C-alpha cells in the first residue's frame, strides 16, 4: 500500500522544531520520500494533513501487558486465559493512543509477540523480557512474611510478572531459560519495590556476582539487561555490573547520574504510575507501608528528571501502569513537561526509545525508516496535551505502512 501525506507539519523524532508544509510518501511498509515540495508519485491513499502534525509512532519502553490488576499478588492466581483476553484489549487501546511499539519488562512473552505479529491481536509491536528475575524476598516475591512455600510462583505458565532465583547458577539458568523461551532481553529486580511486602526501597537486590552472571548470559546472546532501580546506590550497583537500562531512577543523585553518562547507560523514568498509585491507593487497597514507599519515590520523580537531564543521560519514555490505570499511559507526557522541554519528552517516546530497543529503523521520520506514523490534531511541541487521553486527537495511526486506526 502506498500512502501520501500532503502539507503536514512534521516532527521527525529528532529536531527541536516542526517542519512546516512537508510531504511524505510511504510504500511497502517504508518511508520512501520526505519532501518540502509536492510529491508527484501516485498513492493508494492521499491524506491532506493541513493543520496536523505527522510524527513517528510512539514507543513506551516500560509496560506490563499482562498486569490485569494493580494487585500483583492476586495476578499470580488469575487464570491465564482471562489475562490473555484482557491483554488483547489493552494492546488495542495502546495502539489507539498512538503507541505502535512497546517494551514489556515483565509478563509479556513470545506468544504475545507472535499473536501480534500474525494479526491475532491488534496492538503495538512488542519487545519482551518474559518473566522478570528477582531474589527471595525481593520485588518478584509476593509471599510476605507468613508464607514459606513458593506454590505456583515458579511455574512459568502463571500470569505473574516474575520468578524467584537465588545464587549464580540459578541466575545463569533463569536468564538462559527466558531467552530460550523467546525473550528479547532480560529484566532483573535490583532494588526494593513499592508493591511487594518485604523489601524496603533502600534494599539492594542481587549480589554483584549474580548481576554479572545475568549480564554475561545476555551479552553472549547479543542482548542486554534492564533493571528495576530507585535509589542512587542501587542504580550504581546495577550499572557498574553491566546493566544497560535503569528503570525508574527516582532517587538518583548527581554523582550516580554522571556514572550512567560515563558508562553509556539509559534511564527509563516512569512518573505516572506513582501518581496513579497515590490517587487510587484506597481503591486498590494499597497498605500503609506501601503508601509510604510510593510517596517517597513519587515526590522525587520530577527532580530525578532534572538530575538526569543535567548529566546528559538519555531518557526513555516509560509508564509502568497496572490494571485499569493503563488508561493514563499518555499522562506521562504532561508530567514530564513540568520540568523538561516538550521536544525532549517527544524524543524520549520516539528516537531515544528506538535506541533503547536497538531498532535503528524506528522512532524517526526519514527515508528508509519503517513507516510507523501518527497524525495528530495540533502541535504537540506547543501543546503536548494533544497526545493525552485515549487518542481522541490522533485520527490516524500507521504501523509498518498499514493504516491501523483511521477517523473519517
């Protein structure tokens, strides 16, 4: 299929300003031409984009597509069949919001990727880690202090987001197993978390030897490791032992941000989840200790963006939402623009996230790139709220050159 966009304003995923009155030709799933003058080539569909902005399809680098409930302990007991149907609906909603690619960092697997690729599920292209790896008493362990048995936690076919591993041999085996099962990268929990019952935020998780073992497996398999981290100490611990992408990073400091920059690491902040957890704490039954942990990381979120920006650490766009909170996926844009320029925020959800995924064909509008595109009513650089909501101001979504959402 050949598509031709005429007279659009263009955000190419890289520059600070919109290019005005641009013409773009798409053919065979690729962007063929980007021109300041009219394109004469014929097309199956011609779109007059006057007054609209054409930009790369959005990328969310921190999602959990199987998180059908904010109660992650309850998720582990949910029927996989139910969660699969819930996930299919969620992915379609993400696509309608303009997200043409997402990176799942715990829960999504090769089956979801295959279903999306074959068209059984309408949704974003997927990059998945399979089950996240965590230690006993860590951020994948929802047993609390009263249960001793693992029960179904270690069974790969449950709906939970993670598995528990301890010691270098187990870490090696689990990382290899997730990659065997089709993971694109490996996710570890290297710090205490908000949702789990027995790991304070200040806890570092996994020893240097365990992290190094997992990183070695990933690197020999031509991929990388992502790590859940909040505190500066945990971020440094993960980064110096080889972790490539540091998730959340709310409690980072200037010194550790400098280390990330020097090591060439990426940060993927996720502010909106803590805002949601705080606003809906009663509705989801968040316990008193968990609320304290959540507010500690929530209150530091905006400052962490400023620290990372000052150090020059590339920041991806992530959301980390759970259950019905996924409807706030685009709220992250508005939160970030409280302290960052809109162009930087848009780059985080396009070209920077494409770098994180190691997809040099995504995240930009240029000849030769995969034609993942969205058309937006208005100028997101002047008013980033045009990307908010459920895609009401995104009348057209194109994925690999195919129109997957169109409003008359």
